[in-house]
C-alpha cells in the first residue's frame, strides 16, 4: 500500500544560509504520509514509533517542490513497517541573464533528497476494523511439475502419481494451500489424460487436504479437447480449480495458442464442470480478454488471476509490469484476487513483491528449478518454504487450505 504527497517548500521553511531547509521538514512530510497510510490500513491516524534509518541525500531549498512517498512494507499485529522516499521534482532556475526571480524548472529526472524507514503503531483498540486495509493471508500455490521441466534439469521433479502425492504433502507442510497440477506419462512426457489425473488427485488427497487446481493449459500444441482431460474428473475426484488460459503468446521458441474461440470453449467447459477458474495472465491484453469474457457472461466474477511473468515472448517479470497489471485490476469485477508466478530466476523476487503488495504467490519446479543461484531446489517444497518466509517477513499470514477456500469462494 502506497501514499504520496507533493508540496512546495516556502520561504518560511528556509532555515539556513542559501535558503536551505531543515532536514526535519522531510520528516514532517513523511509523518503526514505515514498518517495517511495508517488511516488507509486501519482507519486511525496512528502514531509514529521510531525511525530505523534516515538518510539526507541532497539539499532542499525554498521554492523546491518535494514529492514524499511512503509504502507499507510489513504488517504486524498492531505495527506497520514503512519505507519513505522524498524526491525533488521542481526547483527554482539558477540565476542567469535570461531568467526571472520566479523562473523554475521541472526536473527531467526527479532527485532523491531523503530516504527513511520507520514503524508506526495503531493500538489494537483503535483499529477501526481489523480487516480495514490489511492484506489477507497469502495463498501459496505450488506448481510441482508442469509440462516442460525435465528430470535432466532437476532430478527432484516428481513424475508418477505417488511422487506427486508425496511432493504435494511436503509442499502443504511447508505452507502451500493450492497444488497446481500437471501430469506426465510413463516416459515423463506431458499428458492431459483423465485417468492419469485421477491417479494423481487420489494420491494427493490421500495425504493432504490442499486445493487441487488442474491445468487446462497442458503443453504447447495440444488441442482444447485434449487439454480438458482433467475436467473429466467428477465426484470425489473432481478438481476444485482449473486454470483458464485466455490469450496466445510466444512461449520461448514455441507458440502457446489460445484463440478467442478456444478460450471461450475452455471457459465454458470449466463452468460446466463446476471448477473455479484461475485466469492465467501472461500479457497485458489478457486482462482485456478476461474482462470481455465476464461481460459476455462466459465466466463470473470475482476472478482469480495468476500473473505469469517472465516467459520469453510475453510480459517480463519486474516491478513495473506488475504495478501496471495491478492498476488495471479495477477493470475486473470487485473482489477479484491476484497472485504472481515469476518464471525462472525471478521467481522468489516476484514472490516477495507479491507478498509485500498483498497478493498471492506461486512457486515450484514448473516455473523455476533453482533455490538460489546455481543451487537446484530439492523439489518444490523448499521453494514454498522460502515463499512462506518472505510472507512472514512482510507480516503476511499464510493461508491454510480451508482459509484459501474461503478467500477464493470455493464451493464446498
Ligand atoms: N505448459 C504451458 C504451455 C497452465 O497450466 O494452465 C501452459 C501452462 C498453463 O502450464
Ligand atoms: Zn501449468
């Protein structure tokens, strides 16, 4: 959660020679930003308890315009950890023959003048509503196998139904509440056969009560009918969720095709089955397609989105792209939820960003095989463990499977 104020520094704030402004002025601005953040989060002005660090990085003078921005980066029971940055965006023009007393310039690059970190408190009895603006518990999805990763790339990849069951249980114990499920044939090749999914679903449910989200993306080159294999599972074997891919992208050197007609057909198959769709968003236009499917009544809101970022040929995994996608969420039905699956080396960095910004997180060997640079993950569970730690560091609770069912509105 972020807040920002912009103000002109007046002559009355100039305290030192050369119209220099006292550093305390920046802290006053941060105080106001912090107050707004407390109000947004808890419905109360709150109290500033302490600054952990303050750095004054450039002089501020009368006539400068300062933009002070703050962000909540950690949520405790009653405390909020915040980071602040103040930037100079306008400054009086240095005196020259061709300028006036009142000449001023928009700076082509804002200049950072101050940074700080601190903690604010809203006592428990003053928090107007416990759920006011605080992020919900984080739902961690483990994508334990996928269609592309091979045993040669990571020998810990689970393949048989039994191995998938064991890995799903390890991930659940580490904090995952959803298993994003693909299956493989005996040769380890991607398969969408109903019976292979049945065996995996049974092996998982024999061990843990996680939500099973079957893939209807399958592997590139498969038809809609083939990809819909897991939707053949009904009754006690039925998946609670299924992915819905709504747009075509370059997928590395391949093409992952989801034409308008194919996306509509898959959406209808998922609706008919009764599974809750998770819409996979690989590119910005996919939000428009999802919104259109809602408008035409093919799928119902609130939607559950997975931003899959970092596939070569689609939107890359970085803060700017995620921020842009989040800004566009207001075009979707109210109470729609989102998560991020960072592909490759950006997986944990994107997981941290999602945890910090109140979203959900997907990790696992489908998208990334490394725990650290050059260190293979020993299955998806260590990645889930890492994601859970990132959530805790940002004060996020981890959703249990039951909690996730409530948050996602899954039918019993
Ligand atoms: N294997 C990718 C081509 C999904 O599970 O819905 C598609 C995929 C998406 O993995
Ligand atoms: Zn998948």
